[in-house]
């Protein structure tokens, strides 16, 4: 049976459940309730599971508030993942990549393959859907949703939702994230994706229609509107 590699300076406090094959780096802090799957790499000085920032209840009751992390995630040094304030869990799916200095606020849900580049900040109750990407220094407003395979440009502030496969840069027209189409095997659906992103024509293929339904449900629930 594989074991976990936990640096002796790491602090693991409370109800923390680890799978196997995880690496926990020096001076990192893990506070429960916290569940972590398998084969994750957590770098030095990462902080996971501390209380979220809630301005009006700065010392709110965290009992029952938890963080859930899937498998094969990379959580680099000096990252922060907070407990929820309003719901039951802050969630990171499988294969999520948090680069150095990134911040996932309370009640965030980072879906499978989501990427936060260096020094990005996710406001509370936000969602980054499958393989959504925030580039270096980008900021996401509370209750906003980044769609599947979409990208928010470097140093951009996204205060509304970004449609799947879109490339968002403030002050510029929304364009198609062509790199994601090729990288992730959507070439045969390129024309349908382009119509969806550029002309807002709803997709009809099963794969894209399922993405559209999920994104639109979460977008409407958050109430932030859309670019």
C-alpha cells in the first residue's frame, strides 16, 4: 500500500482524511474538516482549510464547514484555499492546478482540470468549470462563473460570467479560445463552438449541449450576468 509523504514541519490539524500517494510540503498548513484524494502535490507554505473571509462575521462558526480536494491536483507554494462561509464545502475536483500565490476563496468550486495561474484570486462563491483557466494575475468576482475551456487573460478582472471556450480580455471583443479547441480534441466541433461563442447560437451536439446546460444553470444561479 502506498503511503503519504508529509514533511515534518507541515501542520495537519483536526479531521483531515488523506488518500494515498500525496506529498505535503514544508511549512504547509492543513486544517480539517478536510478530505484529500490520491496523488496530490501540495507545496511549501500552502494553507488549506482556514476560515474564509466574511466581512460581517469575521469569526464565524466553522464547525461542519469543510474543504474537499480530489486526486492528482497540484497546489503550489503560498497558495490559499479557504473553508466555505455559506455552504458546506469549498471544492477542488480532480487534476486542478493552483500555481504559486493563487487564492481560492470561500465556497469556491474549481471543477476538474481548472487552472489558476500565479497570483490569481477567486472571489467567494465562484466557479471555474472543467479546464477553465485564469492567466497570471487575473481576478474573478464573487458569484461569477468561468465556463468550460474558457480563459481569462493576464491581469484581467472578470466581474461577469465568461462563456465556455471564450477568451476574455477587458475592453476587447470576446474571442474563441482556439488553443483549447485543438489541445483538448474539439477540432471537429470548431464551427459549432465558434457560432456559440461569437454569435451566441446554442450548440446542438450532445457534448457541447451538456456543457451549455451546466454553464447556464450556474450562470443564472449566480446572477452576475455574462460578457
